[in-house]
C-alpha cells in the first residue's frame, strides 16, 4: 500500500455500465480504491487494489549498419520509467535480451539506472558475423506482467 494516494483525472468515461477513471502515480505502489457516488459506497462494489508498475518505455538503436565482423557493436539503449510520461523518473530494474540471426549480446541482462528525471536508461551491445537483419528483444517482467519491445539491427557485409 502506498504512503500517499495516487492522482486521478477529473475526467471520467462512461460507457454502458462501465465507469473509467485515469490514475497516475510517480512510483511503484499498490493502492486500495473504493468507489463512491455522492460520498456513499456503491452497493456490491468493495475496495479494489490498483497496482502501479514500471513501464518498459523505450528501446532504440544508437547506431546501425555496422560490419558483420563479430567485433563492431551496435549499441542499443533501453529505458524503464514509472509511467508513460517522458518526464517520469527512471526506474532501476533488470531487463533481459534475446537476439536472432546468430547475433551475440554483450550481456543477456542489464540493470537500468534509477532515481530521478532523465534516469532509467541502460545500454547493451549486439555483435554479429552474419550480414542482414537481427531482431533484438528487450524483456521486462514485474509483478507477473511481461513487457517486450523489439528493434531491428542491420549488420552489413564487411
């Protein structure tokens, strides 16, 4: 349970028998949410837990089209954040990687930095002796939820 309540939007979406509220939170936490109408509990609806988890926000190439010589790396950068905002503080977490086409990762796992705005990044390199496209997948698991992002890296004939 969090130490302070999450923020929520003043806009509500009504669709059929569903009411949707948008919550925001700047760190990982679980909150108990209780629906009220005019300050009174809604019959048959008890408290529900809402859990905020980090997001695998970004996975990109820093360089591309490197020689397929097994030496020249393509550097990729991954970022974890506490939400979908670019201004969100970074989250320190572990991300796993896989690569196709016989490419080799410098590490199959890294830990991103965290602690403030502009953090949450982690670099990793991929090398290959096979020219062509290599698909690299970043995998982040938190609270039983798996998030994946992929990028295509291109290795050229040396």
